[in-house]
């Protein structure tokens, strides 16, 4: 197997067919040099967007797309199509863009109307998008993509997004009998305490409106392409989609009218970021992989916007392509040219980047497949988590509080060298934050019968739900930073017997844990004066045969990373594994990010260096293989063999792992 490159490139309408053909021929030559498999034609994007296309404008784009497709296919390339808008991304001064087609605008929670973004409930917009995709489907593209503006959140300049327009509220009234304003509905959705019944009902209204559109578009694409095309969806973060009430199985089912569909998961940043951000990309792809049925192909987008080398380095782009291949992706959707670039020959560096990347990516593609199983600490995720979240404050700003996912705990684990998985059968699981409200009692009993890592927020929720005895905690009190406390402000975490001190000074809230008599207390929280404030980390064996470790911290992103923090986390993982420790735990430098998997009897451990300094990873692994095969993937270089040496507790790499490089061990 080899890595599949799907290159996303903006075409531009031109009244001269010869110039369109010449530009497409030039693009085909660049694709041949980079061994690109498919071109995804992008229409009407960013600078070229003046609003949803009228009939006359659409005809010009249609002829351009037809000619470009014929030219590219004649050169041996597959071709897909990516209209840049569904409802619309952002207004960006496109005032009156909706009026010319008579589309009803999106309306924000506070009643602001968009000028360029349409409502999912608008019948005129629905007729337009079905006809638009249907017409282009007649050309027989492999995939027609629904862009990631197919959502309610993130529609600037609207606060949070849309979904509160009169047509949508009419649907809410028809379902509930309640006639409400956007402001009244928002106050109910975000009211502190037990979720208001309106929250789940509005999510139902939003979900049904989206599914109706997807089903209509997919049916039209299937019919007018005569079965040659499938529908694809670019998707944003799972946390925001949960606020919208998105039902992933239902959505994928609606996409796949013809039996197949495609997903383009967003997983990587648009611009340069620190290497430790690879942790987000690893867990983001893993969680989305777990939600995706077998009939949906995964083509993650490697994004670079608005420019190329000046926005994101080739080294970072390469490392993100490698992360996508580790996830067993079916293709890499490369958005690496400027959308206003117009001609591929102006960017020879992009061609060179793709050509130099291929040896390592082909090597990975031959080993990592969509049917692999991942190994690590489990990350429980409920797609309806936002329906159960309890906010602290009401009003439109509190909508952001509904967006919860396992991201912070996944980052904590990965950046400390602990692999993660979305497999619910993993012996050790980590449940942090308000996600604890979303799991049923039966599921919590199952988790508590194995190994379970909790933060202070999740522990407080489980105690409130009656699970305190299984945590080894008599009580958990959440103390906010600004809350007056007779014991004084919390400041640091002290590890008895070692002299090690960690900071909790930036935690917005800290849990005061009250351990039971049989609970081990590993650390204690102290005030600036060194006085004891409460327990910091606890460990407990419960009557179900399970093991539970609890951190007083409630915001992992505000915990400073250091060697002592890594040691305590690794200690917790080994405790939670009990008498069957198996997970590989990585040390040797900051932000060594692991990905562990198994397929056809072979176990693979990939480690990325998220630090700017070269390091030599150490892998603590019970029953470590005596002679694993080690391959070093340096950025933009050919794969090279690497040596390892046996250590009393595992393995040591004998070569330097550079910034954003990957080490892959196989046994």
C-alpha cells in the first residue's frame, strides 16, 4: 500500500477555455511530479466568494469545473469537487449576499442576523443547495464535499453561531408548543444546574434540520451522478458538534445514500504551532475514527491557510501528514496551496514538499490500516455530552461551557508519554470534567470495576451521583480560586518523602478531596505558607475489584508540565493497571508523544518528539521485546533503521530523535 495524496486546489472561472485548460494542464504536471492521486477542485473560495452563486454565476463555474476535470482526468488523475460554501462561513463584509437569492439569514443567540450565511431551515436555501450539488454531480466527480460551514457554531460575526432564526424557532414551537425569543431560549439552554428540558429539544430541532438537508443532497447526488459520485463531509471538533446535538451514526447514514460516504476530519492547525500540539492531532483522529462506520472513508485535511511556507513550515506539515497516516487514513487531503494562488507552477516548493514526504508516508501506509486496534488509556466519549453539561453562568457566553470533550486529559496523557485509545474495552480509562454527567450509571459501574483516572470535577460529579464509596472519597468540594476559604488559597502540590513540589497555582478551581480510611493519599495541597489545604492525589481499591486514582486538579491545561508530574502520572497508570501492567510509557524528554497499535499479530509503538530539542526516548515496558525493529522517520527524509538497547525496565533508543521526527518500534 502507498499513501494517497488528494490535492485541494482552487480553480478560477475564465471566459477563455484555452486558459482554463492550460492552468489545469500545469496543475496536472505538478501533480505528476509530487505523485498526487487526486485533485479536489475548490470553487468560489475565500477571495472568490461574493455570495452563494446565482444561476448565471454557477454556469460559469460549471463550465470551468467541467473543462478542468476533463483535462485532469486525461492526465490520469481522479477528481473530486469542493464547493466552498453550504450555509456560508462568515460575513466578511459580504453585505446583502443573501438578499439577491432570497435566503433567510442565520440568527445568533442574541438575535443578530447574518448578511451572508443562510439558515438551515430556509426552504429557498435548501432548494438551492440540492440543485447546486445535483448539477455538479452530473459531471461524475468521485466525491462532492460538504464544507465544514455545514454547522451551527462558528459563523462570524455572530456570537457563537446561528440556529436561532425565526424559521428554526417555528420548528421549535411546533415540537414543544412554546413560542420563544432567541434570548429566552438561550437563557434556558444555559441556565445553571440541571439542564433545562428545552436544551435537548432544540438540539433535536437542529439535528433534524441538518439531516433533512443531508438526505436531500445525497439523494440528488446519487441520482444525477447515476451512482458515480458519493457525498463527503468536512467536520469540525466533536465538542462543538455535541452542542449542536449532532448524531454521528445518523449523519453518516444520511450521507451514504449510495452505500458509501467520506469524512474529512479537521485535526491540525492552519499555521505553525509548537510540536506538542501533535498530541491534539493524535487524539482527535482517534476519537473520530471510533465514531466512523466502515462504509465511510477518512481523508483528514492537512490545512495551510492562507499561505504556504510563510504560514506553516514544511516540517510541521510533514509531521501532521505522518500523524494522519498513523490513524490508518484512506487518503491525505492536502490543502497546501494558497486559495488565491491560481497557478500551481508558482509554488514549486509545495511540489518538492510532497515529493520529499512520500517515502516516509508510503512506509507508514504499508503498516497502518483502518482496521488496526489502538492501545492505551481509554477516553470515554458520549456524542450527546453537551445535553448533560451543567453550566455555572447563564446567557449566550455560557454556550461555550457546553462544549466538552476528552481533549485536555488526552493532552495530559500523551504529552507525558502515555498512549491513548477510544476503545471502550481498554483496561484503564480516564474520565475528566463534565463528561462525567453524560455516562449512565451502568457504564460508570463498568468503568469503576477496572482502572479509572479522574480529575477533581469528575470525582465531584460521581460523588454527587452516589459513587463516592467506589472512589474511596467521603466527599469532594470544588473550591473556586476567587472563593473565600478559611484555609487560605491553594498554591502547590507536595509529594511526601521526595521533596518534590508541583504547582496548582493556576487552577481556576481545585477539588478538596476527603479520602476514606482505606484510601492512599499520594500528595497534599499546600497554601503559600506551606499549610495543608487538602489531599492532592489519591488511590483506592474498591469492592468491585477496580482501582481509582483521583487528581484534585480540574483543568489539566493549566498544570505546568515537569518530570515530577510525569512520574506521578506514570505511577497512577501502573497502579490502575494492577497486576497486569502492559502499557508502554515513554520518558527521556519533554513532550514525547506516543501512538500504540496492533494489527495482524504485530504491535507498533510510534513516538513523536514534540520538543524543539533532539532526545533519545526511553520506553518503560513490562516484558519488553528483546529485539524490536526500530525505524527513524526524520522530517522529509527517507526512513532509516535505528538501534535500541535493552534496559532493566524496557528499551532505550540509541539515536537522536529530532524535532517532530517519529520513531516506530515493531515487534
